[in-house]
C-alpha cells in the first residue's frame, strides 16, 4: 500500500508541474518532456519564506504553481521596494540566470506558495536545441523589459493617487477577485501596498482612506473591494 501511495503522489506532482509550465510544456519534444520531469520538482514555501535572496547565484528557473510570490529589492535604508508580483503559472527569477549574474532582487512567498523549480542547466540545454523554447523566453524577457519601462515612468511621474489606483487594478488583473467579482483575492498589509506603489505606509493609509470616502473602494481589514473600477482607471490614467 505505501508504494502505491508514493506512486500516486509522484503522478500528482508530475501533473502539477505540467499544469504550472503548460505553455512551455507544449513546446517541448517528447524527449525534452522526459528530461524536464526527471529534474523538475515542486517546492512548498511558508508565508514570508524566501525563495531566493539578492546576491545569490541562480541555480533554478522558477514557476509559480500555487499561491502568491513577491519579487522585491532593498532600497535606501534597507526599505524594500516590491518590483512585481509573480504571475500565476508564470516564470520568475530567470533573468539573472540567463545573464550569468547574481540575483539583483529577492523573492519570497506572499502567502503559502507552491513553486516549480527547474535547474537552469536543463533549460539552457533545451534552449540550445529547441528554437521555439528560445523564442518563448525571448518574448518573456521582452515583456518583462516593457513592463519595467512602463512601471519606471508610472512610479516616478504619477501622483500617489494614480500609483495606488494602478497597483490595485494590477493586482486585480494578476490574481483576480473573490466570488463577489469585486474583492481582491489577495490580502495586503498597508506596508506591502505602500512598497508596491512606491510610497510611505502613512501615505498609503491616507490614500486608501480617501478612496474609501470617495466610494472607489471598500476596506475590511486587509481585504479591499473595488467599487468603481471606471473611476479607478481614470485615477490611474490621470496620475
């Protein structure tokens, strides 16, 4: 009986890996899929547990299978700046590995998270032989660069109201909402929201309160309900 349960567990894990990397999986040959399954693994991280640290040497390509992960960098005085939230079933932490650099950011589980880990040596060998996979990651990096350019402008030129409205809408687009279709499916502390929006915690608290007074949002502890997305979009656009 134990051997059967172990076999079932391994098959379940393999299916989770296939689901997490499904876009990439479809580009692989049968031989490459077998190679991937021999080396890929699922790792579970507790809330706030680090997945990698700034200045670490990259060893893996990561893909978010379940939960939420934040990528951040320490700024002046050690204050963290959240540069992005990992996309569900999306890859992260690979730029440094492809560039041959140390990590310039850190990543930790925002909530309990399950992450697929693939050795970079495996991915690099596949890229050498599979042009479709190479193009796939070129597109991923190009999108990452484009989003970084846009975020740089938004965080440096938008008013704090515009930055906060954009952050809320970005979280909605990335993680979706609860069953009511309005409440963000991610519970954020005021500090995390401030770090995501490049503002102080006190400014984040004041701006959230203003949005609530204007009935753009409703606040229930760490839960935020978007009441008027049209006006939030307008606030975000006008900055």
